[in-house]
């Protein structure tokens, strides 16, 4: 069953994906197809992997899916920074998208570490 934290991060990831969708539309209008595609794929994949984690087959699968989501978030940061450095994103929009992505990374990292502690505790309990 999904926890409150899972529901919170899933909603934040969905909201972020909507923002990335609109950024993609903007970049396509600027004829920046490659950057639009890259940031769209990684930025929307964050939430997709979190959704998969919520229905994971095991605790290890849960951690694995969250780690994929975290990798996608890091990739999104890269594409956002590149878009900013080449002049496609103004400072205010870049910082806003970057900060939202960093928040997803912090939440995802916290959830992942909590699950890893749970896995470790369960394996220790079994040894007793």
C-alpha cells in the first residue's frame, strides 16, 4: 500500500511532468527538437518510475525503481542547465525548474534511504 510520502512525491512528480510538458512545447516552438526531446523524456520519466515503485514487487524492486527515478532527475538537471547555458531558458524559469527537480531528488533520496534501512532491519531480524 502506498505511503503518504509516496503519494506526495508522486503528485509532485506529476506536477513537475506537466511543467516539463509545457517546457517541451516551448522548446519545440523554438525549433530546439533535440533538447526538447531529451528534457521531456527524462523529466516525465521521474514520475513514471515513482509510480512503478509504488506497485513494486518487493522492497528491493521499490528501491531499484526509485533509483531509476533519481537518475532521471539528475539527467533532467543536466538538460535544464544546458538549455539555460545556451540561452533557451531565462534565469527565473531555469531556477524554478531546477529547484523543483532538486526537491524531487531530496524526497526520493529520503524515501529510498528509509526503505534501505527497513530492508537492513528485516535482514538483521531474520538472523536473530
